[in-house]
């Protein structure tokens, strides 16, 4: 299956490197492998794969992540599903 993509460079996801403790929780809960943890530091490896579900930010113990959940691909997918249409992304 092809990886889901939204529009390039519009995702609201942001990582504050100063706050990040490198726990890897974001990488664990992200359904689209947006994050990688290397040398005790998290980094965003595929921002445009983010569907803005908010799982990373909700599970980050250091509050190093922010995302406006539901404004991007996730909202489009849910909206179309509720109308009985196929995925939008």
C-alpha cells in the first residue's frame, strides 16, 4: 500500500528540540512513522506523512510536540468517511 500523503509543507506539526527528552513515545504512537529517535534525540523524518491525529503531542511527557489535531489529512479522511466517500489523502 502506498504511504498516505497530504499537501506538501502544510502540516502543523512542530518539535521543540530544547524540550525533547528523547523518550521515543512519539515514534511509538505515530501511525505513519513520522519520527525517528537517534542518539537520544527525536527528529521528524517525514513531516508530510503526518495526518495530524495528535497522538504524538498527547503522549509526549515533555510537551515537546505540538500539532493542531484534526485540521489536516485526518479531518479530511473522517469527513469523507462520514459522508460515505473514500479517503481524501
